[in-house]
C-alpha cells in the first residue's frame, strides 16, 4: 500500500461497531419513516423506533469507552470551531479531519438527540398521549429528516472537496491518514454482538409484536390503528393484509 508525499497511508479509523451502528441506524430511520403513515405497518414502525433508541444507547456508551475517533471527546467541538469549519467549507478549503469534522459532529449530536426525542414522544403518544404529543413526534421526525438530508449532502460535499470517499470509509473503516492516527482493532466481535442483539430483537418482535400487547390493543381501539383487537393487529401487519 502506497504512502504519499506527506506520509499518508491507508489507516483504520472507524471501528466495526461504529460502522454497524451507523448503517443499522440509517436503515431503521428510513424504515420507521417509510412505515409511519401505515396502520398496518405500525408494528414495524415501533420495532424500528425501539431499535434506533437501543442503537443510540449503545453509541452513547461507545462514545465514552470506544476507540479514539469514535469517542465524543475526540470530535464534539464548540460553536467557534464549528463556525470556523463552516466558513472554510464555504471557501471550498475545509481542513481534512481524521475523524469527524466539527460540522459533521454537530449533525451527529443532533441526530442522536432527535432520535431520543422522537422515540420518547412516540412512546408517550402510543400509550395514550394527546394529539399535541403526536404533533411533536411528527415535528421531531421531520426535523431529523432535514438533519439527515443536510448530513448526506455534507458528506457528499466534503468527499468531493477533500478528494476522499467518506462514504466508502464509513463502510470499510479505512481512510487516508498518518500511521500515528490509526486505531489498532476493529472490534468485530462487539459489532457482531450488536448485530445479533438487533436481529434477536426483530425476531422476538416478529413472534410477539408490541402491537399485540394490551396497550397496543388500547391504541388500536382508541380511534387509531386498525380498530381491531391487538391479536388481529398483530396478524395484519405480519401477514400483509391491507385493511
Ligand atoms: C438515513 C439516516 C442516517 C442517519 C440517521 C445517519 C447518522 C449518522 C451518524 C449518527 C453518524 C456518526 C457515526 C458515528 O460516529 O457513530 C454518521 C456518520 C456518517 N454518515 Fe450517516 N446517517 C444516515 C445516512 C447516511 C447516508 C445515506 C450516508 C451515505 C451517503 C451516510 C454517510 C455517513 C458518513 C460518510 C459518515 C462519516 C462522516 C465523517 O467522515 O465524519 N450517512 N451518520
Ligand atoms: C418506538 C418509537 C416510536 C413509537 C412508539 C411511535 C409511535 C407512533 C404513533 C403511535 C404514531 C401515530 C400513528 C397514527 O395514529 O397516525 C406515529 C406517527 C409517526 N411517526 Fe412514530 N413512533 C416511533 C418512532 C418513530 C421514528 C423513529 C420516526 C422517524 C423515523 C417516526 C416518525 C413518525 C411520523 C412522521 C409519524 C406521522 C405519520 C403521519 O403522517 O400520520 N416515529 N408514531
């Protein structure tokens, strides 16, 4: 593998749990959004919402004890650093960062916090909350959708201006950098454990969906959902009947 004039080479930057977390969060967000308007798919909506909060809980812990570029202390910056980076970006000369850049870090914090707000308000509404809670839930989801849009646009823009494929890096874990900045382990066993927890949770939800609980039945009877018993709701979102 080649080393360039400034001594940069291909180094491991993102550990496997961070990458697995990222792509599962993106998938769950897209799925939860896509199923948000369907009564029939409300079970999938709830399952993916709870998956997101579990993933964020994992990430909050990993942000403290994880590998160096995954730690919040290494990338969360104050408003001055964020503003400086934004102006560098506008002049098409952003400084490259080994880990997350300051603006990217801001979008990451916003996405993590929005997830918590969305899931909390969704849960309150599902358990008998008022119409205004539903509106806050929708607004928080809409806000996160905007942040995700800016996040993806920012990643593409930074990739083009830096001349490095950051999306590929979030997949493979590798970026161009100095050997001193690399992480030593990819932590695959932990990433596999995280994947197993998510798949296990999806399997359990498939067997006994949250919509089939007493609360789910109450929700379905309460003028929302299918207006059917919880078991019927369970049946309907699993079997694909469109009511
Ligand atoms: C759809 C919902 C998405 C959400 C909620 C999301 C969320 C996040 C989060 C939380 C991080 C921080 C990773 C960490 O350190 O834990 C991140 C980083 C990243 N995401 Fe996403 N993401 C989404 C979609 C995407 C998509 C579609 C792409 C590719 C086009 C993408 C590319 C990246 C890249 C490249 C990074 C690393 C940025 C850097 O180098 O600083 N993300 N994303
Ligand atoms: C476990 C967590 C969640 C719970 C308990 C939950 C619950 C609900 C409930 C009960 C509704 C109302 C459906 C109706 O009666 O019309 C709803 C709607 C909605 N949810 Fe969630 N949700 C959760 C997670 C999420 C997530 C993660 C997102 C974003 C990706 C999201 C986005 C939405 C949106 C946009 C609507 C409004 C759909 C419409 O236009 O009617 N929810 N959610």
